[in-house]
């Protein structure tokens, strides 16, 4: 598959009433290859009319080959079956060539409810763009209804002897959720991002306490903003996409502020599509986002 990742112990599945359409769903779990290797995996999708679904998948969530792809498929609540396939990559941290990516296909995975836990399980296969088979294994997902129940029980003052312990547990839960939703890029790491819009809109801010982190931003080595001190209030940049088919966005760390490492939260907006990035850099080091035009 796209990568060999870590075994993820946190799973969740969020869904609304089964009888209604145009609802958003989120499922998270693992892919287990035939070789027994484990890859973390997540899907988000919207149920449309006739049970059709459209959304995104996220593979190797915390790894160096983290990749987001578009998915299409079908969900059959009556027979409790889920099918979907990846159609194209949206963004990736992988250095592999595009033709070497293995696209996931899941056919008739079962949806079960066991003792209040929603579980999705089934076989998957992987294929290259040319249709050649490149992998197979098992898909495992579990529901957020069960996770949320545990969270409310264990992250409750009545079940914690010390208030400080409760705050720590709540922060850890928040941090895990943030890592799933954001692309974390450290010094000298790169993210490959498909781009459709004629402009690049960037929101920049410090999601935690502003401590004096300072950055510069470049597009194809042209300086866009210099010596910007990151604040909790968002700053928005609107940049025309360069005329060529590819562009390189470089975030350069100038100062690590009062705390170790320079950290910047960024949202890159491509029309209605938003990609959240957390850039974590040492002094005088960079984080790269490679933008490639797509139709």
C-alpha cells in the first residue's frame, strides 16, 4: 500500500440516523496487509441519494507517507454493507512517484453493531492506476459512539481523583484529535498538494499561546512575507498561483520564540477545499508544500 505505518489504537465512527441522506460520516481504524503489517486509516464521506457516497480517505495518519485521496462508493443500510474506492490523490507527504501509488478498493464490507459498538470489517484490494493489483488485506473500523461513551466516562471530574489529571487527559484527547485532522510537517519535510484554484489563500496563526515565533514565506523562492511574528489572531494572505503547472511554498523558521521550536498553524484554501498544516521548524530550517495543478 502507500506506506507501512504504526498500529493505531484509537478508533472512532460518527454517524447520524441511517434513514436520512446527505449526512456526514467519519470512520477510523486500520488496514492490515496480508503480510500482517498495519497501516492507520480514516475515511470521511457524505451519503447522497440512493446510498451513493463521496468523500476522502487518509492513509498512514501520523507517518511519513501520510496521503489523502478522494473516494466514491455506496452504503447499503438494509443489508449492512459498505463499498468504496479511491479515485485520486489530493495530497501526500510521500516522495514516491504518482504512478507508484496503490489505490484502495473495498467491496461489501460488513457493518455490525456489537454490544453498542459499531464495527466495520471487510477485505480490501489495492490497484495501481493501470489496474495492476498491488496489495490486499483486511479493513477494520470501529464507532465513535463507543469512543465518546468512554471519553465522557473517563474524562469526567467524578472519575478523576485529581483535577490536574483530568486536564492532562482532556488535553491528550484534544491533541490526538488535532493530529488526525492536521498535516504535521517538521523541519525539511514536504507535503504534495493537488491544486485547482487560480489563487492560493493562506491563513496563518498560533493555535496555542503566541510566544514570538517568527517566519518568512516564499513562493518559488519569491519572498511573500518577511519576518512575520505569528499571533493567535489569523492573518490571511491571497497569492496568485504562478503561471507554471507547479509551485513550491516554503515556510522558513526565523525565530523559535520563548519556547523550543518555531510552530505555525496554516490553512491552505483551494476554492472550497481547505488543507490544515502545522509547521514545526528549528531555527533557519524550512517546511515545504509542493503545489501541482490539477484539472
